[in-house]
C-alpha cells in the first residue's frame, strides 16, 4: 500500500535521526511536506534535502513571531521561491501580547500568497480557527490545509466552503473531539499528517513512517475498508497538488 502513503505536515528538521528517517521515507516513497518554523530553518533544510518525495516548506510558526520578528523580512524575500508554505497561522491560545503581531503577519502573508498564486499552505489555527478562516477568505488564490484542526464544527463547515483541506494525525483519531471532527469533514477534504515529532504512539514517536496507522483509524471512523480510505486520501492529496 506504499503508493497511497503521504504526510502533509512533518517537522523533519527537528528529528534527532534526520538522515535515517529521510532515507526510510525515500525507500518507502512516502510523499512528505517537511514544514519549518523559521525562514532560516527552511533555507538550511532546503540545502540538506534533494528528494523526489520530500518537499521543504517555508514556515514561520506563530508562537515564534514575537521572539523572531527580525526574521520577517527574510520570510518575504524567500516567499516567491517556495511552493509549500508552513508551518504558519495563528495561535491565540498562548498568544499573550503577540496576538496583534501574529494577526498582522498572517494577514500580510495571505495577501502576498494570494498575489503570487499557486501556493500550498499548511496552517496552524489553535484557538483561532475562525480568525484564520476570516483572514484567508473564500477566494484565496492557492490551496490551504488546516493542520490538526480543533475548532468548532460550524467553523469547519465555513472552512470547507472556503476550500480548506484538513490534515489528520494519529492523536486526533484517539480523542472524542478529534473523532467528531474527522467524521464531519467531507471525504474529499481529508488528508494525512504525522506532525512528527509532536505525536506519540505506544510511547514512541509517531512520524511519516507510521501514517498507515492513521489511515486505518480513519477507515474505522468513516466505516471504510483500509483500501477505500487510503485510495480516497491519496486521491485528495493528488487534487491538493493539482
């Protein structure tokens, strides 16, 4: 089933066994979007990766905006060259004084991506799902994934109208709220993510090499066979890539 496996959100550059994991991802042909948390880290990762299956994403994590505000110009400089953008977004659960800076940065990012066109964003929206959707709007000139979505079903429905995809990780399949969200997403908007190294399975790290376990859980929650689920998920991934 390897031809149906992919990962739209993994922090490969944070893995202590980076080289070994990258080698195994390539061996198993798991298409992976490798998100970064700062534009300088994107540059570093891009210099280390030359793979058909792993695509570095230009990111600026919302929790780092205030501390690393001096890196914002580099984000704008690198934006034209990057097809994949992430991890970006808003985190109002821990925003504190950074809420204004987070919001103004993300608003500017969406404007610039919309003007450039063709970008694929993986978006953080913890405690800020409605604000994220309001900023992106319903005519965004690109595609976007709501990574580890935890907002309301009402906002989820609005996000679907705006064109959102939703990437599901293993942790989401284990919680009642996550299960409700997974069952509420239209079948053609479901995607996979590992969010490695921030998800665990049986006390061990869950990474891109484990996404088949998430496929199995999604199949169970959606009353599908593994083959039906994996085929639909990969079809969605191909649609995302256009």
